[in-house]
């Protein structure tokens, strides 16, 4: 079976033959951000809450501010059941619930 299609078994029972339904593909929106101040982090949290993927490069922030920003966005991600994946020590990917990151 191809991705994006489903075979309708209920219709087969009713009509004696199967039918093919094309399903709409979900849209994943991703934001890429490099904050230069802690003030922008709350807006980034809103992106996660809205169900967007977010890739943040914290390298422009001082170490202390980067830790505070990471802690805040980790809390937001936890609250909405999003996942976070460390790409590098300064780059974190936040993915909405149901979206997968394929590694390798």
C-alpha cells in the first residue's frame, strides 16, 4: 500500500469490493531560529504550543542565557508533549506530538 492511501474495508463489506481513499497529508511547519537575546524565547515557545517544529541554535547567547532559554523551551515542550532532540550541544530540535525524527 502506498503512503497517503488507505483501503476501506467497511466499504468492501457494504458494496462487495474495496475502495481506495486518498488521504490528505499532514503539514509540518518548521521554524529555524538563532536567538540573540533571551527576549525572543517566549515567542519561540508559542511556536511549539501551536504544534510547529522548532530548530533553535543557541550559539549566539551567553552560556547562562542559553541554559535558561533551553530550560524554558524544554518546559514548554514537556507541557504539550512535544519531543526535543539535541542535534549539537548548541542546537536543539523540538518536534510536536506525533511527529518523528528519523536518526541515522
